[in-house]
């Protein structure tokens, strides 16, 4: 199947990504740029194959299955698919308590 989905980043996801890149850039601007490119390349994969990510395990345990994720160690790009659009909702550090963050953000 040759899809061409739209990808829309939420304000929260943009803020997450900006925070990650700004934090890393304090010590290594080159590494921050490399990480940004890696994350954006993984996001670009969703244009053709949005189902490739797994259902977020912490949410699945709560019976919530409409959210998927791509792991870009140590970050997790959380998204939801509707028809021809992928909504990127969060970019989280997997070393944090992801379950609490997601349940707070996604059940508001």
C-alpha cells in the first residue's frame, strides 16, 4: 500500500522536541542537530507506513489502543492515526515515568 499521509505536530510535541534539542545543544550543538535529523527522519517514515509503530504499552495496559509510538532511543515519539493524518502528540524521554505523563496529557 502506497500511502501519503499528512503529519501534524501538536504544540505539546513541538515543545517536547524543542526542549530536547535545546537541552542537548547546551553541551553539543552538533549532537543536537544530529538527533533532530534522526527524529525527523523517523517521523518521515510515517508518511508511507503510519501503522509501523507499536501501540504504546503503558496505555494498552489501561485499555487505550489508539496511540502508537516509534522508539528513537531514549525518546519515544507518540502519535495517533486518523484516516489520512498522523498527529504527533508527544516526544518523551523513555527514562521518565512515561505512563503518568501520557495518562495526564491524553486523558484531559
